[in-house]
C-alpha cells in the first residue's frame, strides 16, 4: 500500500553560504520557509524537484520536506527537524534567530 501524499516544500543547503534554502514560486532559492512554494500535489512536487535538480550548482542535500499552510496562508514545517532547520544555527544568536526578537 502506498503512503498518502502530504504537502511539501523543496529544501536544500547552499554550499557557498551554508544556509538552509527553499524553492519559491518564481523558481528562486530563498532563505525563509514561509516564502517557499507550497507543493500540494505529488505531481507538482516531483516536477519541481526534477526542475531544481537540473539547475543545482552549489547545492547539497536537496529534498522534499513535509509542510502545511498556517492561518496566514504561508507554509510552515510540520516536523521539528524542519522547524529547527528553518530557524538557522543554534550555536549562538544570529541570522534567522535574531529576526524573531
């Protein structure tokens, strides 16, 4: 029995900056999870992954991560690992974590 599809966002790591990045609706890589393209069908997720893989130059670890839509109609992570990655490094207060304050 195949597993039921759950919505996704496309994510990877940028080798040059070290940042966690997300594919947006314009086909660009962005830093914020909430700006990621919400992939609500399996076919769209597969097509997007193939397109991004063909354009990957300085990326590593590209994959589809589970997501859901929040009350502001923006994607948000459904798993703690993706939430942790979206918040940035945890070794000191900087970058994405500093924006929350």
